[in-house]
C-alpha cells in the first residue's frame, strides 16, 4: 500500500486526540522469534455462527448452525488479494502498522454514545457455492444435469433478538431470504445451468425461487449469546462486560486460563493468548457490547504483535474496509475505517479456501420488533 493511501486510511479513523499516536507506529518493533512462534495454527475449536439460521419443518421451528461453505476464493468474487494472515512474499505490498490503526479505532469507538433498546436488530449476508460433487472411489459419475455446473448464491437475513420483561426467554423474529442473487463463475457454467432446465439453486433460507417470509418465536438466549473460547456470555450480561482495557484483559485472561486447562466440549485454548482473543473478537464486535467494551477490545488487540493490518479492500457488498488478520488463525476481519465497525468475518481453510464469509450489513438497537435502526 502506498504511503498516501495509508495516510488516508489512518485519517479516516483519526480523532482529534489521536495525534499522540503518531509515534506508536515506530515504537512497536515485533520480535521476529515471537512472531514465528505464533505462526502455528491454534487447536481446532467448535465455531458458532453469530446469527442462527432457521430451519422450518411442519409445525416446528428449529435453529440450525449450518455454515455456508465456499469452494474457492477464485469462485467467490470480491476477494482479490485475500489471504489467511501468512507472511507476505518478496515484492508484495507492505503492511500498515496494526497498533496505530487499532488504537485509532479504539479512540473512534470510545466516542460513540451508549445506546440501548428492547430488540437488537441485525442484517447479515451470506454466500453459498454449488459445485459438482466428486464421486467416491468406485461410484459411477452422476449423469444428473444439475451436477454439471457451478454457481454462487447470495442472500440476506434480518433478525430481531428481543428481551421480554420478567422472563429469561427471548422473542426472536427472522425474515429470510432477502435480496437473492445468483452468479456463475463462467459463461459455460450458466449455459449448463440453462441446459439443465434452470433449476432452483439452494441458498441460506431456501432457494433462488423462495419468497421472503417472516417467523416469530420465543426461545432461550443461547441462540444469540456471544462465545469466547468455550464460554457462552449470557445476553443479559453483554452490557455488563468490562469497559476498560485493564479490566477486560483480566476477564479474558481468566477465561483463557480456564480454557487452557480444558473447556467445554473438549475445547482447549491455543497457547497464544492473542490468538485466543482475536478469533473471538468478531463475536463481541457484532454483539450489543458497549462502546467502552469495544474500545477496550481494540486496545487489547493492539498489543498483539501477530496481528497485521494489510490494507484497504472492497468486500462482496462493495463496501470499502481495512483488513485485519492474525498469524496462525486463518481468520480475517474487515473494519470500516470511518466508523471502526465490523463489516465482514472470513475464515480460511487449507489452501486458501474460504470456509465462511459473513457480511454484517446493518445492526443496532430498536424498541419494537420489526422496525429497523435509523443508521
């Protein structure tokens, strides 16, 4: 990234009081040995989607956590230059200083007014890829014309998570699928789809012929509780999370130490505390945490030498953001430089494939289910 672009990125986030951060970029010199030690992937963990999708059966509504698995970065538009946080090769663009950017983000978030409401509204967008299934050894090749083309679908979902007075359960409303879009990686794939009779293609919440529908139901808060390691944070306690760097850091280290000894569902936390915090950060950023908690989280992340800010990119929704990665995690966050809010969460698998891509299009407090926030 050119220096002029770097200056613009930092300026987008630069509050009046952030001039004192100018020396931070030069005061931080990551120890190379420490960075190399952090390069190993952490132990596998059970991941949960931040927004639960609804599965509908006769007379019943069930929450599911199916992940939209994407085939390859090449098949998924809008990911040019995507990577999993590995070190760059010779001749590639140098990284932005992460500490400067994250501290400026913290200053930006800390100035936001604290708000609250009855319902937390979230609109997310997911992508799902269809690719011909490879036959198993000894299995005949399918002659089904629907197994001859590749395609990618996209759709959005609106969710309201509402507290109820005097009870522990919550009321939820979900509206799916919205703004359906289907694309084909090549013209040949589209021709094969048409030759197969233009069949409906599956997507999150239905298929490409589905009309938007709304479902309202009541359930316990575990559907939307954020997760840190193996620890589920109760919805009613989110606003009570520590709001200073020191207190939040103490809280997160306590959870990490517990998970290092072995957490729920056989989960064991990685030895690197910074990785542990980073892979859970998105769950806290998309939850209704207070501005103080989000600012404290940015400040904690700024201390981790394995975290890199790699430049500006446009996400699949066409929004401009700054990418943040951590070595060895396979996770990438895209941050809006003008608001310091989370735009996207990506998780990469082996070979650079995108295992999960979530775009957070809109979120905020409202006082009535079915309404949307002003901004």
